[in-house]
């Protein structure tokens, strides 16, 4: 059924409707075939039963009337009565021969042909005997005419028996034809019922198959769309809100699975489009998780850097305290230099007093210079330490 699954929805519906139409056409053909058989059987009955029975009944009636008219010719007392009876006999004879010829053209069975042949074989001697009897009656030979008329009675009786037997045969044949028509009608009705049930079953089966081919992928699509909207996209939205609020610990786990593409119809293409959209949505979720992880690492790095800066600031504070101590030392050294300078000035004034005092002052000046050099060295060291800090 792979070929059916790959058909477009319109083609599937067209296939289902076409199948029902074909089956309906089969039902129609079967109905027309049964009706044609019934019509043919009815036409056959009309031709072989009604027309034959009518011709047979008319022939038998005119034969009986012919024999009665022949007897009336013999019993007529007046010439006018005899002529009237002869005319009636002639008319009935012509009608009998006409209906016998019609009966000959209507029968198609061996039994019917045999009956017509028997009637014709017995009619000729009966007709001759009756004509002879009427000729004798016109001559006034009534008794001889009666004897001749009696001689034709066996032929008339044979024709009567043939009429009865053939009529019974036609009745039996009519019953058989009626049973055949009923059998055709019953078979046609049974076939129509079977075909109708088959059409209903196939229609329901095709409808169920087409509906299953259409609704099942759509149900899966609806479920996956709800999962994508309620789980993946909602989680991504909550994660972005948490990220905006400064919470980098909110993970988003994509749980929506892609749809299986099992056909090439519109539902299959719709599944492919959903899978592409799902792939992009999951890529966005993965990008969010990666960004969250990167921001978390960045914040950790910044925190570590801040700790290092704090440690550096503390070290700088210690260096500043050390520099303060050095500055104090420099100030003391400068004060000592100033005192030494003052002493130098005092010494210079006292140089005039004496050479001893001058030598002593030179010695003290040399010592003051040594102290000054030592103070300058300390200042330079303090400055270097401050620059290193």
C-alpha cells in the first residue's frame, strides 16, 4: 500500500469515489442484465404462451363452430337456413385455417410443431368428410350425409385431444417459464444485495483507509505541535525571562520528537515542514543553553578577576602603607639634613673663631653629608618599591 500512501489527498478521495462509482456501475449493469433477462423471458412467454394460447383457443373455437355449422346444414329444413349454415361453416373454416397458420408461425418448439402437424393431418380428412356431408345434404341425402359426418368424428376427436394435450403442455411450459422468471428475479435480487453490501463494505473500508491516511498524521502533527508550543517554546521563553532577570541556572531541555515521514502526500510534506521548524526551534534552544553556559563562565571569570583585583588593591594598600613609612623616613632624613645644614652654618660662623673649630666643623659636615646620602638612597628605594607595587 506504499503507492496509495504516496498519493495526494485529492487523488485518494478520487480513488475512493471512483471505486464506489465502479461498484455502483457494476450494480447497475447487473440490474440491467437481470431486467433484460426478465424482459426476454416475458417476451418469450408473451410470444410462446399468450399468443400461442390465444391462437390455439381461437382455432379450437372456430373448429367447434365449424362442426356445429356443418351439423346445422344437415338439420336445416329450409334452403335459407341451409345457406346461412353453409356461410357460417365457410367463415369458421377460413378462421380456423387462419388461426392454424398463425399457430404454425408462433411455435418454435418440437412439441409445438408436432401439435400443429397433428392438427393439419387430421384437419384435411375432417374437412373432406364435412364437405361431402354438406354436398349430400344439399342433394337431400340427409341420412348418407349423417353417416359421412360420423366418419369424420375420429379426426375431430383426435384434434380435440391434441388441443387438450397441447394446452396442458403450454400450461406446464408457462409454469416453468414463471418459475424461471422468479429464479432470475431472485438471483438478480440476491446479486444486487450482495453487490450493495460489497459496495458498502468497500466504501467503508476505503473511507476508513483514506481517513486513517489523513487523520493519523494530522493527529501526530497536532500532538507534536502542542509539545513544541507547551514544552520547547514555553521553556525557551521562561529561560529568556530568567536570563534577563540575571538567572543563568535555568536549563531548557527539548523534548519534542520529529515526525516520521511515511508518505509523499500533503501530510508528508507538512511533516517535513514541521521537522524543519522543529530543527530550527531546537537549534534556538541549543543556542540559548550555549549562551547561558558562556555567560555563566564569563561571570565566573569576572568574579575571579574581581577577586584578583581585590587582592591587588589590598597589596597596593600595603604598598601605600610602606610608601608612607618611607616618606616618613625621608622626612626624618630631610630634617636631619636641615639640622646638619644649620650646624654647618653655625660651624661656618665659628670657623672664624679658630682652626680647631673649623676642622671639627668639617668633620661634622662630612658626617652630615653621609647622612644626606643615606637618606637619598632610602628615598630612591622607597620610590622603587612603590613603582613595583
